C-alpha cells in the first residue's frame, strides 16, 4: 500500500464493531440458553477465528451483513471438535477459549499461526491448572492441549500482569467451577467481560478496595440469551483521531464509538496534548458506554504538555501506543512511553517495530526495554515493514499522511486482522 501526504480529513464515519467486545459477544452468546442476535459484529479476521472455533464446538452461528445470530447451547453444551481449533492470529480467541474449554469434560487443542505460537500462554495455563484442568503446551506456548474437567475448583487469583485477557480467562473458567471464583486486580483492566456477563444475566460481584478490585463469579450461574449491539471500535477510531487532529483543516466525526472508561484513555491523552476533540451524545448501549467523537484539525503540536505515558494508564492504552508514537513526532517535547514491556509479545515486537520504522522515516527516537522516547520530527516517506502486525501497518499509514514524499507499507493486508476495510475507509475521508 502506498500513502501520500494528506491535505485534510473530512466526513463522518461509523466504524466496525469493537473487536474485544465482539469476541466476548460470540462466546457468551454461545454459552447462553436461547438465541442471541449480535448487531454490528466485528469484521476482523480475529473475530472470524472465534466464530469458526465456536462452530467447530457445535454452536450454530449464522452471519449476515453485520449481524451474527447465535443459537446458544448453554454453558455446558459445547461438544468436542473433530480436530485442532485454529485461533489463527488471535490471542484473545486462544486465551478466552482456554478458560471456557477448561470447564468442559473433553479434550481440545488450541493452535494458531506462527505469530500466535510465539506468544506467551503460561499466564493462562497456570491458573487453569490450579483450577484442575490438565494442559500440555510447547514450553508455555501454543499448541495448547486442554483436558477439561466438568467441575473445576474455584480460586482467588492475583494476576502476574495487568491483562484483561487473563482476567477474562479465569472468570470464564469460573462459570464451571464449584463455588465462587475471584480475580483480584491491583491495576484495573478493560471490563468488557464483566459488563457482558451481566448483560447475559450473570451476577458479577465487584468489590473495590483502596489498593485493588475483586471481581467474582459463581459456578452456579446461568446465561440467558439477549440481543445486543456492538459499538464501534475505539482502537480503530484512534488512527483517524490522530490523523485528523494533526492535519490542518480536518473536520471528522466518528459515530457510535465505544467509550468504556477502560478504553477512552486514547481520547483523554490526545486531548491533554492539545488536540481539538469533542465527545458528544454519551449513552449506554447493551451495557457498554458509547459516544460520538468530533475531531477538528489544525493543532500545531506547540505547547503540548504531559508528554510521558507510564504507570497504570498503559494497560488501558496498550493497543493505541503504536499510533501514539506517530502522534509524538508531531508535538513539542515529543512523547515518552514507559512500562509497556507487554508490547514486546504482541503480534510483533511492537517497540522494535515502532523504533525501526520511525527511524526509516527520519524520526529521532530512543528505544528502551519497556518503551521509547520519540522527539518532534519532520517525517519523510519510506518503505515500512508491517512485520505482519495490523496495528503497525495502520499506524504507519497515518505516519505516511504526515510525511513528505511517498510511504510504502509492506504487508499492509495484515490490517485485516482487526480492520479489513481500513485503507478504503481512510481513502474515503482524505482530501
């Protein structure tokens, strides 16, 4: 894909359904009793991988336009697949399905592509084995062979790292455990699983203390089918927000975007840096906060403040850090990110990918083990490697809009992992 400097971004967009919420919608609707229609289901390859796995486990799922109809089998109703379940490139699929399958009385194998097989799975293997499941792996990586148990042991679990996927894995396993299973978080993570469990009728207990939050579910809970609508993906919106904020004359409105408090940090950070962003029409849809976001361009990057991102906010910004790195090249004082070592084990080593590609574009950037510091830089077009990572491909497409000359994205088709129509959507608002 070849990208050239943009004059402005203008128009109105409705983005595909949130990827994180779509995964959970398909999984929980499958475990519910009755039929659920999921509107605006995510179009990503990752979400498609989840649907394929559920179908292989005996769930009837119909997909038309942007709606998914799921004929739930109940939380104990999955049946053994005839072969390995292919999670493709989706860590969310693998980690959350591991929690679900741990509580079923049959053997399953979860596998994926080369990238997914390199990603760490010990963090979910540990608690699931503590709950009584038997799991074999390739030194803590996929493929995972799971020998589930019909009634797991309830646990109180303190995650080794802030991770919504790990929390969700344990809570989903807890739906088939004897008694109450709890996850104790010292750093809050996105709460889509808790919200959706409640949408399907599960009593989720949340207890806030001064230094932690405890989230608990009962193994006696039942899920009841209920139609829902998935909001637009704010992680996808982030690319358009940054592009419009820094290109003079831009006027872009994003409708029906998920605005969960655990995900809205990208809007808060870009606003704090000085961008002209207005949040309108805040409301709840299917138990998830939703809003419209208006972005006006012309922000020069001068007088930007608070240029360090670190601490607890990183967990809720982890997917947006690649595009924030691009934003950092456009503001006085640049941008420093620390405490983001988790980026090393995403679809690519995102810290390395960000640093290598920004240097190709002429940026002044320092790499740390847990992040980077990028200075305000005049970008020039270059040949960019996506490392087959969707967020790297999309982030550097936006960098190409700021750069002098032509930028070529190699492996641009990797954007389909989270946003198949990204480049067409971007072209539709560029003038």
